[in-house]
C-alpha cells in the first residue's frame, strides 16, 4: 500500500524545465488559436450545450459510465427525458460544467463552494467533503491499493482551503497558468475530497480554471478525450508524483493534452462553421419561406431535434413546427425517426461531426 503525505501548495521546487517550457509554448499557441476560432462563430453559445455533452461523455467514460452519442443526443435534461441511465449521468455532468462556467464567469473566482456545487450536480447528492475514513484508490484489475488519500475531515478541509487559495491567488506561485492547472489537478485528485465524483469534478475544474484565466471563452476543451486515450499514462504519472515527486513527465503529459485537444477543437469548430454556411444555402434554396437565423441556431443546438424544440426556440405553433421539420426533411437536412411513440429528427451531418463517425 502506498501512503503519501500531501503537501500544502505552493510547490517548493522549480518545475519549469526547458522541455516543459517548450511544450507550454506549443500548448498556448494551439489554445489561443482555438479560442479565436470559437469567437469566429456567428453565435458561439448555441453550441455550448451540444459540445459540453461531448466532453461530458468522454469524462464519464473514464469512470466506466458508457453511453452512445445516440442516447445522449436523444435525451433532454430540461424535460428529464433520458434514453438510458448512463445518458442521464452524462447530462448531469454537462449541467454541472455549464453551471460552474456561469459561476466562474460571474464571480471571476473558482472557490470550494463552486467545487461543492459542481460535485452536487454530478452526483445528485449533498454529501459534501468526506467525513468518514475508508476511501482508497485501487487498481481496477488487481484490486491492489495503490494510494490512500487523507482520511480525516479536518485534513481534507485544510488541504482544500489551501487549494482554493492556490487557485485564486497568483501571488502564491508565479507560474504559467497551464502548469498551474496541472498542479491543481494533481492536488485535487490526490486529496480526493468526495466519496464519489472526484475524477469528473476534477476534470471540470481543469476547464473552468482555463476559463477563469481567460484562456478559454467557452468550457469546450475536450481534455477528457485525451485522458481516456492515454488512461494508463494518466494514472501512472499521477502516482509517480506521489511516490517519487517527479513532475516533468506529468506536466508535459497535460500540456500535450491541451495542445492536441485544442487542435482537435479547431478542426471541429471549422467544420461546424462550414456546415452552418452550407445549410444556410440549402434552406434558402429548397425552403426559402422558413429560413431564419433563429432556425439555424435551433438546428445546431440539437443533433436530434423534436417538434417541441422548434416550437420553443422559434415561438411558433405545433403545426408550424411540424411543417418546418417536414420541409427540412424534404431538403435532406434532417432525417425523421420514430422511436417508440415519439418522432425525432436527426441532424445527420451535425451528428456525424460530433460523434466522429
């Protein structure tokens, strides 16, 4: 069993090696370009829910909460309609991410209260920080205990208060914010302050910290996709810090994740922007009477849309919404599916882009 005393922040060593600084420059370049591409969208916020669900699916999959894109996009949190139990968990994560984003944007801070609220939405409980001993991190395959986080409430509270100060007070350590994000993530996951939801909450904190520092305008960087692809390295490098206090490989891993997911995000947003323009032309050509920017916005909010979504977004009657959807099917923009008693209208090209199929 590996036991580690978690030290208070800031670190007392120089972690900005030449290799780390070189990788940091590349990550910042990709992230700045990604932020610029997001701002080029005519209405960036229409994609927030859709793209947040993509990050939510990947982050949940790391915890073996597996759902398909089809299940996720046929579900709706507001109406509490879910295609599966796992799709509901993914939607809870996306809601937590967006609520955390709103809090950070309104206050400029990322506090323990925010973190507690995020975890509450992710797990749908109010258990708060751990008060009872017994939490251990084990190897999924062997059952071996690899790390025992702090067991008593006072220690957890002290470490989380220190982490809160480190997140919000830059005078504690003069450091590149991307490196600081990697340290915050290590510290949070090692404190493991909750009974459940630590991994997902920690990955939300990553994104919100980048929003807080002005490096992201929307919380849609898919770091979870990178982590699940390199899951073994992720856990191994976290453990190497606990055992050997070696930071360089972990920092480079996280910086590489930022760089690669920003590049992936750039490609996705550019493809979405192109698809928007293409479908504006299609609607103007094949269904000019129903064209409006509000309709375009609604179509790109839902890979699977429904009659009531069009009614709500456009403020039209049910019959008018049905006519709009039929026209879009005839224009080959949507594909109609009857699932159970409900009609779903699949925005096929949008779904394909988002699911990577």
